[in-house]
């Protein structure tokens, strides 16, 4: 079996996470397993009753304790959330190492680089842990050239003013 692919969905436009979620539904419809780990969005979709009904094919995790997004937190709250984010990254390592799924989505993981919580090298080492055949999707607003080198395919989603 060959190494899975790494996809990046990035840009200032809306729709990166929905695109990843669409890919998750398509993967699950083929009888494959998907794990989504969300970062920087507070509790995000992890509390969604609709999405919880997609289990066991699609499992969604958020290690955030706050209901607010990371950018809305004060400094003390951010420090607490960084501990939770690091727990989420450790969980991602476990998922990658054990081959628990066919598709792993690390939603807003690129934002962790922007906030200085992880480095591109940290992310690269994480991706090297994946089992054969496992695809990974990374999302986030901004992207640097070094992070692009981690991916097999990069999609940029941009907003345009109409009119």
C-alpha cells in the first residue's frame, strides 16, 4: 500500500472547513473511517448533534474547553487553551501512529503555526507518523511556503468583492 496524500485547504475565503467536511462525507460513504480534530474554534462542531449521528464513520474531536474561538480569549484563557491544543496534537499523533482512520482532518492546524503554538517542523514530524494509505487534510487561513512543501496538493480559497 502506498503513503497517503496530504491536502491543504487555505486562504482568506470562507469554505475551507466545509470543503474538508464534504471530503469527510465522501470518504465515509465509501465505508472508510474519518477523524476530524478541530483547533482554535472553541468547542466547534464537536458538540453538534447532527454530526454526532455520523459516528462511527466520522468522529469529531475538539480539545478546547472554552466556547469561544482562540482569538476571542484573553491571555490567561489562551494559556489554558494552549495546554488543551497540545493534548489535541498528542491525540493526532496517536491517530496517525495507530492508523485509526483512513482520512484525518486537522481543522485550523495551520493557525497553530501562525500563533506560534507549533512550528512547520512540528507539523512535518507529525505527518511523517501516518500509516500507509492514510490521507490528511490541513486547513487554515494563512499558509507559508514551508508549510506548502508538506502537501501533495494545495487549494487556496479566496474571497472576492462582487460589484
